[in-house]
C-alpha cells in the first residue's frame, strides 16, 4: 500500500484555513500557534516551523487538493518509498 509524507511549512503558512476546509481528515489549525498542521492521527513531527505526517493512499487526493488550494504553497506531498 502506498503512503504519502505530508509536510506543512508552518513559517510560510498564513493561517487562512483553506487546507482544513478542503481536507479536514488530514489538516487542522494548531492550537499552539494557529498555523496549519497535520491532524494527530497521522502526525510524526510537530513544532513551530513544520508539521510532518504520513497519510494512507486513500487520503492522497484530498490532501493534494488542499495543497493545491494553499495560497502560499506551504504544503508539500511526496510518496514514501518503502
């Protein structure tokens, strides 16, 4: 099964809320700094600068739509090679 790494640049994020609106199963606004982050279920790393998570293949299209909707390009998605 293919998995994907989701990387949110929380420094570039402008907290517009579009990613959580487009794909709430993967993204939410963090209570720590009001910046976008990967939801806890899929989160691997979280700090003020970055949020990194691994999502299953069935959430790829949703996450991709959110990344494309991000006005500052703060979300990157890459396939995890196993």
